[in-house]
C-alpha cells in the first residue's frame, strides 16, 4: 500500500478514549507480515529477525477529541477536550459524536454583532449544535467526539486531515515495518501503536513496561514552518524527518540516526530540546529499567486543529530512515 492510501485509511478512522477505530486498519496492514496483538492501551506486532537485539518502533495512534459533559433538550451539547485542543478554531467547526449512532454537530459561533469582547473562544462558552430534538435519545454524557473533516490531498505531496498527529507517525512506522519484514538481516523489531499520548503518555508507559526491547525510536510529529512563526522552532515541510536531540534522549541512538541519514543522503532537521520532548520518548526512556530511546518527528502545520497539514515525502523519508536504522543494526 502506498503512503497516500495508507494515511488516508488511517485518518478516516477515529481513535481516542474508548473509540479505537484506527486499530482495525493498522492491524489489517500489519497482519500481512507480522503477528498482531491488541489490548486496551496499545497494538503490538513483532518481526523476528533472529537477532540478539530488538528495536522498538513506537507511534501513538490516538488523536485529540471531545467528551460530552451535558446534553440539553434543545439539541445542544456541552463538551470538554480530550487532549489539548486549539480553541481558536472551535466556532463553526464541524464535529461528530459516537453515541448510539453517529451524530453530527457544529460548534456555536457568537455573531460579531453580539460579541461583548474579543476574548478567545473556549469550552466554557462554546456549545455544539446538533439540530436534533431527539439528541438525548442518541447521545449521553461520556460519549466521545472528533473533528469531522475528511482527508484531502492539497497538492501532489501535501496532505490535510484531522488526526495527522499522529497518523503521520503511524504511517511511517507501518511503511518501515513492511520493508523490514520483507528483507533479510537487521534487528528484531517490535511495533507499538499506543493510546493515550494526548492524555499523558499513558499507553506508552504500559507498553514499554512490558517490552524487552534493547533500544527504541518514538515517531511523532513536530512543528512545521509557515509564515509568521520562528524558523528556529520549526522545520520546513518537505525537508525530511526532524531528529530529536535532548539530554533525556539516548545520544547513541540519535547519533546513529543522524549517521544513517547522512550515509544514505536523507535530508533532515536537528530538533534540539533542553529537556522533555513532549512525546512518548519521555516515558519510554525511563520505563522499567529504561530503554535507550531516540525521536523521529514529521513536520506538521496546524497542530491540534481540524485540518492539520503534512508533506507525504517527509513521511516516506522518515519510513526509509527507520527501515535503514533497523537494517544496519547499530550497536546502541
């Protein structure tokens, strides 16, 4: 399956809280070349290369969303965020909720003529309008909702959807895993697609505690460039993966990732952080006895909104780097 088809399929499935639709296409893809196990917190697959070393490739599969807190007789819902939502874009945004059936809605927007101030919208003042008098029959407090936008190709290489944080990372891991399984040699590879990253790295904490991997690479997204943002804190889309450098990441792992990229002419950006990375690498590196961990990120625009944007070439080059890193079997 090519990159565009795979990421489209993953982004068409929702994943947060108890809704785990995205596990299904990911598992179907992996079952073509690996044994797959799914539990409450993660999906796991293993590729046995008869090696003495095992590499964990991890990406979180959950996305930001909403949880219903109140349901009103006039068709309105009150919701709270599941993860960190960019509230600037809530008004008039289309959403859908997984109740007894799927229910569509739109966040309310106060007309500019009636606004009393220019304060930012937030969940205290925004309601979801379902337009349904029977909404109490189909939606209940505790039901999960998501942005309802559909995946779309903006250009030959540019792609937009909700949930690209982190279906972009999942796509890179799955593409790499398929290539790893198809060839001889290299390290054993444990694939982990985890839940709960947006709620405090929860799935990675459980999954890595049980893992017997010798080293790991977490794969996520980071800040892509556009006009008006600092070039020192972002990376150009179509410039390849962002390779994390941080005191909490393994120097051996990130140095070898950089070496593999340079050896194979894969363009990349060094992403230097003074401490926490804000990704599952933070918890993998200290789980149980500690797993030496690196971080590969894909540049992304419009993070935690209904229309995130990535470049497909960045995903493919990230997958290539992960495949080569596993194949060359560095001693980390």
